[in-house]
């Protein structure tokens, strides 16, 4: 029994190490993140539509909404969460009251389901460290991870940091794609 647990533990540790190394390798090869192109597309469409805010419901998760605030040339703030009165928030989205929807999601949504992304250049998450990079972050249910490549300061291992970055990039990209789809709807 003890041998099995040790082998299972060793296999689990090896799997985590391999996954972490894969994320590190992906980050070090200089490829842009998945969220980079989506963030660029969203900010371009917001500018064309002359909008600072956009919001939509998540079609795959009932009661969950996604909203963004774009400060041109500065940052993109996105919040996703479940909302206690989805019919009210859905009405705001349908009426184009995106700023109200953004504010409601930021302040009155279900804290346990809330995800907040701060993309300080509105250029997606950086997968590799650079001289002039800013501190993009994601906060999930109150736990914030800053993507500044200083994982020790956040009490994370390198593998944990890169796994969190990869997962956050995927989650952020999905939120961006939902917002882009909302902007493409005829008005």
C-alpha cells in the first residue's frame, strides 16, 4: 500500500512538473498569448463603435455575464460573474446600457463567482518577461495573481505561476470572444 501511494504521488508530481514545464516552454518561446489577438480585436471594435463599455450574457453558463470597460490607450478591465437578478442585467444588455451592466457586475454580483481581469495596456497577457511590461492580473473570488513574473513574491512555484498564467490567458480569451460576439450583433 505504501509503495503504491509513493508511486502514485511520484507520478502526480511528475505530471505537475511536466505540465508546468510545458507552460514555461510555451512562455519562453516568445509566442504571443491567446488573449493578445482577442484584446486587440475587442479594443478595435469598441473604438469603431465609439463605445467605452460592452456587456453580454454567457450563453454556456446561465446567470453569468461578462462586461468590459476600455480606457483607450490605457487599459481594459473585464469582469465576469453570476448575477442574482439575471433578468434585470439581461435587460440592461439588451437595451445597450453596458456601463450600468459593468458597474452592477463589479459591485453587486456573486463574489464567489466573480472574475476580474486587469489588462493594463489592453494587449492581452504577456507570456514572457520584458523590460517595459506592466502588471496585468486576474482575480478569482478574491484571490489575485499578478502576472509580473515574480512568482516567489506571490508564494507560488514557477510551475504554479505558469499554469495560472496559461489558465488565466485561456479564460480571458474566452471572455474577450464573448464580448466581440456581442459587438458583432446588429444594433
